[in-house]
């Protein structure tokens, strides 16, 4: 009986953890899409970066989401940038976005 409880508990833990991680990743993606729309940019690619955090390697927390984004502006120019979503302490509970454009 004890082993059944352990298996059920471990399974529920993994499911809940997966749901939370998916929610956080998707929330960040939605914020990036909203930013691009407001700025009049078309997103060509958007990559969630967990390890390679670009210019935000030092000054970001685990609560924030970092994306490497390629966009096209209205003039047709293609640009790349790093997007940091969320606040340092409260993560995605904040709608803060910071952009670092590549040269």
C-alpha cells in the first residue's frame, strides 16, 4: 500500500511540475508577442533561453524568462534582440519587459 501511495504522489508531483513549467514558458512567450505587436514588429523566430541568457546572464533571476528573438520591422529590416520578461523578485507576476538589441 505504501508503494502505491509513493508512486501516485511522485506521478502527481511530476504532472504538476510540468504544468507549472509549461505555464511559465507560455506566459513569457505571450508577453514577447504582445511587445512585438505594440512595437509593430513581426516575430520571425523566438527561442526560450534557459542556459544561454545573453546579456542577461548575470542580471536576471530564475523567475524571469529570457528569449532570443528575430524580428522584421515595417521597413523590412531584420533585427535580433534579447528579451527579458518579468520582474527580478516576482517573475512573471510583473509585466516588465527589457530589450537588448544586437548590433
